[in-house]
């Protein structure tokens, strides 16, 4: 649904962008990568999108999906 896409779009695109930035260093998802992405998400993405705060735990699965499905 449109509501589902609205909820997933920002974290999915964040994961795709992360692949572009970190893909050469991290071929796959790992604890070091996740820690870096979590820190960035928490400092720059909370409160985005109409003031609705999305915790890392709420978006991690979608971010990871975007990262793993993106092509370098």
C-alpha cells in the first residue's frame, strides 16, 4: 500500500546509498557496518519525515534489505 511504501522509502534509500558509500569496504552486512549506519541514522534521520521519529530497530531490516539488494 501507499502507507507501507511511505514508511519504507526513506530507510530503503538509506540502505542503497550506504551500499554506494561502504560497499567496497563491506561486501556484506556485518557488525562494524551496522554500527556505523546506526550511528549515522540516529544522528541524522530521527525526526525526519513529518516529525515521526523512527528508531534504528524500526528501520534496520529495511536498511539492510536496501544495502544487500543494491548493486555497486
